[in-house]
């Protein structure tokens, strides 16, 4: 039995094909492709032509055989409400929600698509999560997917798919219970939208879509550094967030300064600038928010009339600019990381207030894999943080023949596929 989950997020489309045989489930095929950023904005389809073309390329490049898919959406205009109903039978719950949906979602029934998730039942009532979305927003994705030659079996929300995938990998029924008072916080750090939710006694609790994401990190940094989005993203992806936990020592600063002096002395020598020549303040902007390498051509063109300061002053000023740029980078990323941490704290506090007999044993995280962001979260929240790993359910042959698993970003593939896994699991019987 085969099932494909298709995650439709801004900037990329990801798919996972699951195979079930004799009760065992593993990933038979997987792929991901980047699309133009304007195609999907805020979870809504803006350019169906780009989106449909991306789907066709995904199927062609990764040779998916099956045409039926389980579609996942996130970030669309959703209304999520937790309600309690005085019924426990599944059919009665469904009838009650269908009859009273106007009370839960203040949109005309003919304009919305809605679903529900039973959180828990007791002897006389049921706690249910009701979700509604604008019908046209969902239908736009369905129609564009059909235009790519695919058939949509189901439409799901990424928050449910994320929980389903992590539950499949960790089996919460075994590791959480009321008796041991254990629960897990689940975090998916996305490109445009992130997810925070909880696993409690094999149940999904309090899912939230939040705006703290890679895009918000980029937007915050753009206020400090005048660089392209691609360059800002590269700086963020290369930055080690664990350094935000360390206090710089005087020794480290001295070592950095000597290193900078050596680089600049080499630069002066390579560009035929004698030690007796001096450089005008106007040349300092060549180093601000730019690498020395990228500005060699500009440095060679500096007019000799502008050389009126000692090289030592030039080195000192350049060091200051480099230190300022690094300080701006650190300050911005610390603000962004703290925004994410505060969102997790806010969710944790709400969960624990509603469930005073429970404790959060661990935070399980996936999504955009920023260097040691998990360690930064762990240090600030004082709760163990673990990155989710999908290796154990991947067909070993994929590591040999699928380009996705051969790339230099191999550490990120599971983070890009976790939602697609949960969507494919929806169709597995």
C-alpha cells in the first residue's frame, strides 16, 4: 500500500511516499522543490501557474509513480476553537458540530470548510477542537493540484500532520500517561509559519500557528544589515546560536582583533597599497556589511588622493566596523530567538495552567535547522530539547539513489519532510 503526503509551504513543496507491507511502514520515496516566493503568501495561493509547474517538476525530478495525494495546508485564515459537548458517541459529536457550527465559527456555513478533532472524552462529555477555513482558499489549492495531473484524496492542516508524524516516530501512548504526569511540547520552526502544540496521553492539545519563523528572523535582521534576503538568510543559517549564551572574554576579543589585522595587512599588500599610504574615511564603507573579498575590485580603484590616514587608523576603524556588524547580527538574532522562546513559554504556561497535574518532559523540534537553536531554547527554558530524526523509517536505498539525501544539506532533509510524513500517514490504513 502506497500513500503520498504533499506539504504546500511558502518557497517550497515537499512530498513523502510511504509504503506499508505486513504492518511495517517506511519511506519509499521523497522529494522537495523550491518555488518562487510569491506563489504562496501567508498560506494562500497567489500564483497557481507557478505552483502547478512546481508540482509537475517535483513529480518529474523525483519520479513519483502515484498520482493521488493527501494535501496539507498551514497559515491560511483559520478559526480554531476548543469546545465541550455533552455527548460521547462519535456520531453524536459529528451531528452536534454540524448542527451548531454557526455558533462556533462566525462565517456563513456555505463559505467555510470545517473539521474537528476529539481531544478527550469522559463519562458524560467530550472536549473537541473545531477548525474552520475559508472554502475558496482551500479550493484554490485543490484545483491547482488537479491542474498538475494529481488527485486530492484529503486536505489536512499541518498542525495535525505534524502531531501525527511525531506520534508515529515516538509513540506517545507508551511514553506519556496521567500516571507519570508526562507530556511533550512539539515545535515546528517553519519558513513563514511555525507550529507549537502538545502531546498528552496520546492526544494532541492546543495547536497554535505562530509568525515567529525564519522569515521573521530575516525581516528583523534586514533592519540592521543592508543586504539581500538571500545573504541575510545565509548569515542566519551559518550563525551558531550557542554563541549567544557565551560571554565574550577579553582574550577572545584580542584574538579577533589580531586576526582582523592580519587579514587587512594581507589585503593592503595584495592591492599594492604601501604601508606609508593612508586611506580616507570614505573608503571605510567598503567594509560595512560586506566581505573584504567582494570589494577587492573597489579597493583597487581607490584614488591615491584619498590616502591621507595612517594604515593603523584604517585597521582600527575597519575592526570597529566589523565588530559593529557582528554586534548588530548578534543583537538582531537574539531578539528573534527570544521571540520564539517567548512564544513557546506562552504556550507552555497555558498548557500547564489547564493541566496542573502534568509536566513537560521534553521539547521535540523540527523545521528550519538553525545551528544550535535547539540548545539556545533548552538553556532558556531549562527543558530538554531534542531534534526529531526520521532515519529509522527511511528505505536505505534512498540514501544511495535519491539526490535529496545526497546533498550537502543532508542534516535538513528530515526537517523539510516531517509534515509530508504526517500527511501521508493520514491515508495509511
